[in-house]
C-alpha cells in the first residue's frame, strides 16, 4: 500500500481519529474565535458605513459567511454521504451525520439575520422569493437528515438512510446558489466573486473574509468534536471506548 | 462609543444579528460536550454492571 492510502486507513480507525480530533479541535476553536473577533472588529468598528444602507449593512459580516457555510457544509455532508454509501466506511457515516446539526445552525443564522436585515431594507421580514425559499428548503433538508437519523433504531442503517436523503438533497445547493441569477429575486446578486473583481470595497472585504475563515475553522472544529462523540457512542462495547470512559472519570 | 453602539439608528437590527450569530454558535459548542458527558457516563455504567455480574456469577 502506498503511504497516502495507508494514512487514509489509519485515519479511518476510530481510536486513532478520536485521539487526533481531540488534539486538533481546541486549536481550531481558538483560531476561529480569534479570526471572528478580528473580522467583527474590522466589520463593526473599522469599516466605513455604506452610502445607501448606512450602518445596517454591517449585518453582512455575520449573514454572508453563515450563508456560505450553509451551502459548503451541505456539500461536505453529501460527499461524506456518498463515500458512506459506496464504500461503507464508518467514519464517513459519522462525519456526514455530524455535518447536519452544524449546517442547520448556520442555516438558522442565515435565515434569522436575513430576516432582520430585510425588515429595515426591504420593509419585510420575509418574502417567498427564490433565494429565501430555497434557503428555507435547505434548512428542512438538514432537519430531515437529522430526523431520519434519529428515527431509525440501528445506528448504521439510520446513517445510511439519512446519507441517502442527504445525497438527493444536493440538487438544492446549486438552486440556492444560482437562484439570484435564474429568477428575478428581491434578494441581491453576489457581490463577492471568486473569479473576477468583487463589487465590494476592500475596507469591507477583508473583515468579511476573516469572518468567513473563522466560520470554516469553527465548522471543522465542531465537526471533529461531534464525530468523536458519535464514535464513542457507536463503539461503546470496544476496549478503547471503555478505556476512554474510565480515563474521563472524575474530569468534567 | 455611544455612536458605535447606536449603529446609525440600526442598533436593534445589527446587534440582534450579532447576538444570534454568537448565541447559535455557542449552542453548537456546548451541545456535543453535554452529549459526550452523557455517553461517557452511560459507558461507565455499562462497565460497572458487567463487572458486578461477573463477580456475582463467576464462571467456573
């Protein structure tokens, strides 16, 4: 076996992953908090007010990074779901299922802050336009995956059923992303582009990208922590899990 | 400072958005930790029950 494949197999071993994730997660959380603090400082304090929206536009610094994460996490969940369904790797099942609550959290933030932004700018909390509606469907997909996983008794069968739903739901991701292009929406189009120049001033762009980086780190950290717990629960009968339970006795 | 807190008259909108962001992520931070505590306690309980069973009925 070549080195990469070997490393992949080692990583897939629950005790090894549990140990590694436990070591990495605190650093990732610390980095996320640091970058978020810097980004929010830049966005709420340093960046100038918008010429049309005044200070209300500052909601962008929490709304847009969360919206990016709501789609990104769905994509990661679907990739893991695919691996889980095709190769039946336990760790992929666990990772896919651990993605769902984090994705749901970011989708809730997106919808809530979007409503709060919509009220002063559009004059309404909610409208059934394509972007808002497809983002709401995204939340229901996350909740569907969580619900299906909880509803089936056998954990591995539950994971496979929920992974299947997650995989079908991926069609919604491009719909959310392109909804502002395909339909005439009240929601504005993209201002930050990977290809080509962004329609946002540099003084507002760097705080936005810092918060975006922070949410990425946060996601990875939360994913590792959640996957650890799930592995412990799944492998409760095994020696390493029992040893871990004994070791954790007394420590909160 | 009070200018900063007032957010040009949009204080309620901006600060509630930031609060939701921080609050929801705080829940995301805490919930797996509570679950970990429950799972570990359950594993210890299972281990204790097994040990008791094996001391009560030692296999000959």
